[in-house]
């Protein structure tokens, strides 16, 4: 058994006859009959060495090797008669890892936010390295800066990005702590969240509607929470109760700002709406929804003109009626 984060080396020894008969062959390393590394034997040596650095618990399993010119498909049928079972002791689970969805012009982007929880008691760390692992493989790394939180971004995700993601923080060659795995499932990200608001005069009540539109709805059985934020500050939240929408009634609103609706599905997924800018009707008579501005100035002018015409007609008939009575 080895500790997570350690280095492991596998030595694969081929027979002399095999090397002579198949010059220019390659050594193949298998994990549970799946090829994980290939090492060309450019010097026609009998020994091939495979090194695994900073291993994680997902790399545990039975390892075997083979040598030859065979295709990877045939080598995948290699037997485990001469194999080694690798057992890995998992590091302490202490980090937080959150997945946040971001909409972009090209498609769907995601962010993995890795941080130390506030109650972890870990403070004043001066150095170290955060790593994002995808099904055990190192995907990206960032050195510790002034913040105890890092963000890993993946742009334009698709089904090929599905899998389990883990954040690891290590000091030197030793893994200190890691996060629980977070599963990325592309099909679950294909939801859009809308925030709608009807503008009103300053100081009046305002209702915000947060919803999944049309057929693009999340299951009503999902366990989640709707949140309303103004300028990045949480104003209110509602648990999802069988409906894929939530209404936030805010009283006596007298402050403009940028509002965003957030839906949190457990600790795995976070969906955000496009920002909505609230501006009072008495100021510029505009409605801002989903990044589009619709002016009410012209319709209001038409209404005023029509009201004036109707008033003049009524006044004309009243005057005629008075004249007839006389």
C-alpha cells in the first residue's frame, strides 16, 4: 500500500528472444486490462520502466505489462498471470469543490471553484499547489496566491468532458488534502434560467420571477434552492417545492442595481440567469430583461394622445347636450 500523492515505478522485463524477434517494439502498461502508458523501445532493451507521479486513489487497481508490436486492441486482452495489485491510501478529504455553469456565445463553459472551508481552521498558508483531477488524471494546476481559493475553467464543454472531478492541495511532493468528487454531466448542464421583473416606480413593491422556461425545465422532484442576488449580494432564497419557478416579492424598493437569479442543485451544480438591471419607471421608463431594453416612452405618448382625443369628444357631446336642454 502506498499513500496518495506518492511516486510509483513499474518495471517490465521482456525476454531476450522477444526483443530480438520484434525489434522496435513497445512496452505497454495496463491498469485493470486498460492501456494507461506506452513506452517505445527505441534502444531494443529488455527493460521498460513506467513512472506514475503524484498518484491518486482512482489509479488503484491491478497492473500488468506486455511487449510487442501488437495493436492496442489485441494487447488489451493480456492476461494478469504476472501482475501487481496497487492499493492506495486516500488523503484526508477537507477541500470544497463547486461546479458553476457559465453561458457563452460558443456554448456552455464551467468553472470548478476549489477552496478551504471556513471551518477548516487552515489559515496563513504561504505556498502550495492546487490541482484539478479528472477521473484520476491531472487536468490543470495552479500555485497558491494571496487567496485560499482557485478557479479552474473549462470552455465549451460537451459529453467528452463528463466524469468525476477532484481538487487536490499539496505541499511539495506530499498530498495534504483533497475534495470529495464532483460529477460533471453535460446533459444536466443544458438548462437555462430566466429572471423576469416588471418595472415599477421608486419606492413601490417589485416582484421578480425566476424560472426554467419552456420545455427546458429541470425535474420538479429535484432538491434545490432559488436565490435572488443584487450586485453580488444575496437578498433572498426559496427552497424548490415542486415548482420549477420562484417569485420574490420585494417591498418598497428604492435602489436600482443588477439582479441575478441563482438555482443551486445540491452541492454539485449552480445555474445563473442573465443579469437584469432594475431601473424605476419614473426615471427612464425602461424595462431591462435578459440583456434587452424595451422602451415604454412611445407607447405612453400614444396612450396620452388617445386619452386627450377621447376627452375632447366627450366634452363636445356634453356641450351639445347642455345646449339642447337650453
